[in-house]
C-alpha cells in the first residue's frame, strides 16, 4: 500500500486535470442541443478506461451509450460492480452561476462546475483508484466491473433492460455507488437508506383558447385556479399527504432508529443558515432529519400557464400544468400510489376541465443491511481515506438503480458518498471539494484491498 499511496500523491495534479477535462463536456442528457456532447462524454469515459488498462466496451442503446469496463477475474476473491453516470442536470441561466458551468473553476479548495459532485467527480474516484492499482501492482486484488450510463438524470430508461439482458456480464458480489454525501465536513458517511420517488406531470385544459378574464371570468373554470386547488388538496395543514392509502405501507420508525438519528451531530440552526431560511417546516410530529430521510414527502417542482411576460394581461388561460413528486420510503409501492393518485385527481377535477396525468418515473425506497462483511470493509477503507470512522445515515434522495441491481442481480449496494450536502447538486454553482476528491480516491484504493479479504462461497457444480 505504500507504493499505492506514493502514486496517489505523485499524481494528484493529473487526477485533477482529468476531472476538469471531463467536467468541460456539457453532457446534459435532457436537452437535445447537447446530444452530441453526451455521446462525447461516453467516448471520453471509454477512452479513459482503455488508457488505464481496462477491457472496455461502449454499448449503443436507443438513447445514450452505456460504458462497460472490467479488470480480469481473481479466483477466490469477490467481484465488485461500480455504477456511475456521466450525464448531468441542466444548468439554468449562466447568470445564476459565479463562473460558467462548463468551465471548471477552482476556488476555496473546491471545483465549481456542473457535474462536479453529481456524479462525475465522485464516480471518477473509483476509476482513479483502479488506475493506481494497475500502475503500481499491475493488477487488482479482486475483479472490478464498471457500469457507467448517460441517462441517470432522465430516468435510466435504457439501463434497466441492459441490466436484465446482461446478468452474466454484470454478475457480482457487491455494488458500489458514490453519488451521495458525507454527513458534514470532516464527517464521512455510509448511506444505508434511500427514498424512492414517484414523479408526475399534471396537464389541465379548459376553454379552446385564452379568454378575457373580465368577460368570461366566473362563468367557467380557470385551469390555473383548478390546478392550484388540486395540488393543494394533495396535502393537509400538517403536511400529511391525502392520497387514499398513501401511508398504508409506510414503516414506522422504531425508538432505536429515532434515537440513532437524534444522536447524530446535527445542528438545526446551522442547517437553516446553510439553506437560507428562518424556520424548518414539514410533517408534524417528526424531526428535521426524520422528515428528510425517513418520512415520505410531496413537492411541486414547476407550474405553468397563462401570461408570464412583462407587465399585466388579464387572461383566462386555456391550459395549465405542473410537475410534482412524492419521495417514498421503503415498502411504499410507486405503482399503487400512481393508481390512487389518478383516481383522487379525477374525483376532484372541476367540471369543465380536462385532465391528463403523466407518470414520468418511479422507484421504491431501499434500506441496506448495516451488518455485513462488505459494510465492515467499507468502514475500514473510509477510515484510511478520510482519517475518521464513517457515520451511518439515510438520504432523502433517490437512486433507483440500487433497486434494479438488487432485483436483477441479487446484490446489495455500498453507498459511499464523498460529497457534501451544500455542494449545490442540481442547482447553480455546483461544487466538489478537491480534498474530498483525493480522499475519495484513497478510500476507494483501500476499499478494493479490504473487500478482497472477504471469502466468497463458490457454489458447487450441479451434479458434482
């Protein structure tokens, strides 16, 4: 390991340069003008894998390519599948950014760029650790498989059939994903629970065209009025979702886990200052961490309709719409919630309004076991990389591929987040601490050594 650590230290500037090069590619997967750049990011990843010595294949899909790379099998040692994504979220107006989103800028120890923490920077830590092993030892102590996609930010529609059709190719003993956060600066964490999601678009249509609100107002239903009433009806004053059956499968937090969450070094005042609010808000009867990590939620993400230009225009719009989602906890079924939601909205949709509910995507929540040899190995590796034992936390975000890997490959996932919760993920001025980038590479380097010590039971051949 001394040779490996020397290599990591000597190549810090090159590791940083490689990260910056990848961050310069505007691989925004949900905007058609960037299609060529998304493909270019896939090709960059494939070329990089080949350069460091991995056997690599670029699989074409109906959308963007899937990059698969692997090292040779190691007899008697586990196989690890590393998942990541090279696509990124839209940036919004450049004016919202201090520096341009695809011109990586280093300041205050961070790199600022879209994709810095979600997920290019975090994903690349595992690529660089593999590079370090190959450059110093010539091989890894286990087999690594990399599955890197370009559609995570738009629902991974082509990834799931790929996993289903390539179970043998992707077979492994454990998966590793770094697309989450530490608990705080200097407080590394392993995430053991994720929320699921059910995401929708609601479209309402009223009159055949926009109308004068003075002439026609009060005689027919305004789609924007209907929209706000229907969205408001989905939650009560105590922030409890009103969809019939919504809480039927919600697992109640037991006293043990509530005590564990309460014992975490969470400062609510610091949290409020960080996000710029004067008060927290959420479901009655629960703490801020419980609401964020272990209770289902409902949020509206965008509303449109009517006149939105400069000045005034007294228009009664012919259509209106909104995007909204529910973050789900383990055991809630997105399909059942979708069915109940649509029935409720049909019931409360006012006369004179035509409704269309679009099911954008959904995935259930997940909790992974805390007691396992793999979790122990990750704990030891993080201690080596970050100098501290990790905390065990949940996360309010969703990573649907975790469910897919469990259901299709039968494996759990180690969620090892190197980011911070103020990294502005999906927001302007996204950043990633360069110190944590290097710590993540070091922790990943030790992770392969620690996991290689785990004995894997090889099933006896049929008929032997």
